[in-house]
C-alpha cells in the first residue's frame, strides 16, 4: 500500500520530467508532398508532371481533326483527321512507360519522377521524360535511299511544375530533341526548345489549360511554327476529358515540336480531344 501511494505521488513528477526532456529533442516530422498539380497526364500537347500509378493501365485516344480553315470542302476539318491510340502502364511508383501509334508516327516513351514538391520545402516537382518517335510520313518514293534509322527522333525533357494554389498550376519544360533526318538542309539535326504550360481550375469540374513550346534554333527558312494550344479539361468521375484547339496536328513530341504547320494568325488551327480510360 505504501508503494502504491508513493507511486501515485511521484507519477506527475516523472511525467513532467519526461516531457521536459522530450521538449529538447527534435522529432522528425514526415514532410507532405504536394499532389495533383495536374489532373491529366498531359496539359494539352506537353506532358504534365502527373504519372500513372503502379499497376494502372491507361488506354488513350487522342484525336486531331483537320484544319478548320478547310471550310466546307473539308467539312471544317472532319475529313482530314489524325488519331493516336496509346497505352500507358505504371511499372512502379514514379515510373510509367507508353506505346502509341497515329497516322504520322509511332511513339515509345518513359516518364519518371525525380523530385516532388514539398509543402514548406522543395518548391517544385521535377519529372523526366524521354521518347523515341518513328516518322511515318517519310516515303521511299521521295527518298529512295531512306533507311529505318532516318525515321527516328529522340526527345529528352525535364518537366518542372509548381502547384501555387488549388486552382493554379504552372509548368516549364526544357527540351532537347534530335532528328536523324531533316528535310531542310539549313536545319540542325540537334534542336532545342522550351515549353510553358498551365492549368487554372475555374469551376468544380472544369479547368482552362494552355501550353506553348518555343523552338530555340529553328532554321530561318523553316516552314514550321511553334505549337500553341488552348483547351478545357472536364473531370468526370475520376477521369479527365480534354478538349482543345491547337495549331499542331502532330500528337507525339517530335510531331508538335519539329513539324507544326498550323498558324493561329491565319485561322489554321485544329480542334481535338484526349480521352482516357484506366484499367
């Protein structure tokens, strides 16, 4: 009984002493990652910093109608469309791979997380992206000595995004790409670009998305333009349906970076959409 009374008397003092000692110890606190800078895997043409989760399989249909400048003769773009079928698989947390085909190119890519944005810590998310494109538009009838390797284009990008608020996210994309064959002799095979993109959520399910890529060493006599795209994302039950206007009918990286033919100032733009299903 005496021992019990002594324990009850000393317990508050022991507890206070323990708390006092712990107050001088720095206990590690798990840093919280900032998620969902973008809801879709792409902004419009540019890749976003979102990745497929481990084990997820995406089936993506990306479609670009012909130029609305075609008028009634081309049924305002409906007669000359380009459609990409794409599969994306989450190999591991922070890594997915993809394979795609459209009328203009075959495309294989890998996307991988490097650094996350941390609340109160590291200010941006950094993701790497690499792709290999096989140009399907080069014809042996035009280039009799054409070899398979002439069709290849290699793309390397850093995707750097920051989620500023629940509504606003921005991204910058330094880019290097190498075309094994260029039709314009004045154009260097190794080329550089920098992309800019953003998302602004203006309603519960809707966001405005814009992206642009500035080519940094395009030949002065080139017939191609920088791609500018404007569109809307609609979130529907865990999926995102993207609708947009762009001056690039090419969907793969090599297509929109190197061979964008449309011109916004002339109304030469293409309506398109990206539709995905996750399994």
